[in-house]
């Protein structure tokens, strides 16, 4: 399920959706905030163009909303139901998790968005 050739692999690792050989991002570390949105224009291995059209990744904002809700719900469930905290602490945990994981949410959302439009091609990637 989480191996090269699967959508989940491409989404979690942020590699080229066609060949799964190279990171789409100039800096793999999402916490390098000054380079959070900087991507290679094309994959150096299979030459896939990442920005299919101008403003292509604006659509990832819709995905980001859903991913952010998932993180917030997980934070609240863990804080309130599992750890037994108060509603105030539950709210603080939601805000804290959203701030801490913002760069990861952005990257995962972009990865999901591009993987909706592109699929792995065995002929382009080495197995």
C-alpha cells in the first residue's frame, strides 16, 4: 500500500507523481518556511511539468481545508476524549496543532491535488 507506484507513496513523500524518482520541492523540509511553496518546474528524471497551468495549485486550497479539518478533529479527539482535557484545552490543542503542522498540511494538500490529475507511469520510473 505504501510502496513506490502507489498514490499514497507519492502523497506522503512528495515525489514526482509520474516517475516517483525525485522530490517536487526544491527543499524537502516543509519547515524551511521561506521555501515552503518553491517547487521545481519539471522533474529532472521524466520531465513532467508540475504546474499544469498557471495558478494550478490554487485548487489545493480546497484540499487543504479538508486536511486541516482532519488534523483539527484528530487533535480534539486526542485531547478531549483520550486525554480527558477541558473544552478550553481542547480548543488550544486544535490551534496549536494547526500552527505546528501548517507546513505539512500545505505540502500534503499540494501532493494530493497534483495526484488527482497525474498517475504513476512504470515506463517513466525505475522500479
